[in-house]
C-alpha cells in the first residue's frame, strides 16, 4: 500500500502544556485511519499541524514522500490536504455553488462550477442542487456541501472531524459509502470520532492518543469498543449501571406548548409530553429541528404564549427561568461556553448562573462567596473536573471538563426535573460515561430527566421512552426497549405519525 502521509516525532508545546509529544504514525492510500483519544489528548493540535493552522515545534511530516510543512491552510490544500470541520462554515443566504466558490482559490465560471458540482455529487452519491440556498438544506445536505468543496480540490488526504455528529443513521450510511468510494480511488482518510462502534465498523486502522502521546496503532475491528476506550483512558471503562430506577408519579406535564416563529429558530408546534419521577425520556432529532427551542421553552428562557407547563401541581406556564429553577425545573443547554457558562467568569462565579437560590449562595440579594466556592469545589471533586481550582476561568477548561462542570452544577442542584441538550457532545468516552451515569443516578434518586440528543446510542442506553423531534413537532413516545436504529432514523426524518396537541401517557 502506497504511503500518503507520515508524521515522525511531531511535538507542540503551549504555555504550561505539552499538547503533542513525539507523535509518529502513517496513513496509506485507500485507508480510513481513525484518530482516537480523550478530550485534551492532542487530536485537534495534531490535525491543525497537518492542515497548516499550527506549526510544529519538533519533528517532521511528509506527504506522498515529499516534506510537508504548510505555513497556512492554503498551502496544505495546494499540497493535497483537505479538511471537513465539525462545525460547518457555510453562509445560509448563499447557494450551494456560491458557498463552494468561496472555498476555492480560483473558482471556474458559475455555469462550469455548477456542472462540476452536479457531476461530482452524482458520482459520489451525494446529490445536491447547486442552485439551492444553504438555508433550505438539512444538516446532512450541508455536510455534503463541505465534502464536495473538498473533493473539487482532488485531495490525497481528507481529514474529517466528528462527521456524523449531526446526521441521522441513514445520512451516516451515505457518508460512509462515500468515504469507502474515496478510499477505493486511493484517497487517504484521517477520521476523528468519539463513536467507537462507528470506528470499529468503518475504519481500517486507529491511532490512539493519550496525554499528547501515541499509545498504539491498532486494527479497530480486532478490539471491542470497551477495549478501545480502555486504551484511550488508560483504565478499564466503568459499565453504565441502569439499575435502581422505578418510574413513579407524574412530575412534569406539558400540554400544547407552542412558540412563535422566528427568523433564525424553529417554532414549536403543539408539544405535549408527560414525565414521571425516576424516568428518563429521550428526545432525538437531527440538528435544527427545535431542540434548542424546546429546552428554552421548558426552562423559561423564551416566552411560551400558548400551552401549559405543570411541575407537579405548580403551573409554571408564565414563569421565568429563575422561578422555574426555584421550583426545581433545571436545564443544561447545548452551548456550554456562552450559554451555560460565561467564559471570562471563574468556575466559582459560574455557579451563580443557575445555583444561586437552590444552593443558598444568594440570600436577600447578597452573594455568599464562600458558599459559591464550596459548591464549585464540590462539583469539581464529584465530577472529576480537571482544573487547577475553582478560581479558574471557565474558558480555560477543555470542552469535556467544562461539560462535566455544567452538568454537575445542575445535577447537584437537586432538581425535580432536569432537561439536558446534547449532554455528552464533543466529550471523550470516559467523560461521556461519567455524565451518563450521573443522569442515571439522578433518575434513580427520583428526579425526572429529559435527555435531548443527536447521539442515538446514548438515547438507547439512557432512556425509558423515546420521542422524535421533527420541524418543531414531537412524536408520540415509544418504549425504548425493542426500538431499532433504523426505526429511530425514520422517525427522526419525519416518517412517522406525529400526534400533537395531546399529552402522551
């Protein structure tokens, strides 16, 4: 097999941290090669060096046998490296062809570009109309735009960062078929994902990083997901314990909840649900179908002029976020930095955002700094938040550690009901297992939990019942036991009978 890319002794140091230390591995033509590691293991720094966003301090890289030392992404693209980032960089108001042209150094005439897009999209099974505006595309279709933009560069090495995080199972299969077709044509693929079963199914090799160093390179099919996770974290993975939960009386009832339409968001349409004590209700949906709006409507962050929200016997329909928190309805949004936490605030100060009243941190308008610090220390200790201390700014934490802090803050707030959106998004296997166990333990203690997630494996692992959110409508719940991934995927795409305006049992 012809070698496409090789790293030898790559190193990168930032103030106070050795992000990459003596990284060496190779990727061959036609190979789908995974990069595995916990948050902070060094994956992002490594691919940034390959793509020209960061210059290495030590070591060397080669591409097709020639030295590879790009000074910027333009140089990397010219050498034959393309990258599809986790967060799409597209302009909603522009067409598919216009967005692709913006990413090209010397785009052809519009008619010629549209012809090439159409031909390429058909040949790789990624059908797209070049004249459609990006605002009208699904998440899967937006990813096709990013991939086609890369394919028009004829890359020899394609880097993909968490590519299935916003896709339905059916869309993910289309992506994998495309990657196999690319690999069959000789393209090397470097694939980053936290989904271990996905890597076992579709990747030929996996290089595992821990604390900035290569642990080993393995054939993932020869190892179980649990074994791969143990290699990543350096210890045996704890099995998530679902025991101890017995759903009890109704704790939350939502009837005909609707929100007005906005220019940017999705309007909720006659949402009805019922949640019991000790129950975890899973809500799945492809990104952009109303997940953020549902959490905001339940937490009281956006007005809900129509509909009813009952917590026990208390009518919270007109209540704002603070009143709902005092009553025991807590929430953890998807955006951990900027929404769930203020980057410039210390962890101690960030406890005030949601825990002031329920933890006795704010009394009669005065802040008890000692109580805030003690609560921050409790979160750090119980949720294994890797940080120098409670005085550290939230923005200085890695994504996984900040997520553990945000979830811990709400779980330790003793909620009657906790609503979380994407609780383990972008966190490594060890942190994800800890967060999921915390949610299961919370339900076992009698709280009702609503988990909104695009990770279907997560929903199947956690939830007792499952609903699908599609274009602001919520399906009737189904028991999770016995549901297949294919059935859920069809539900997410809207291929199911939506029953709105009622309250499912």
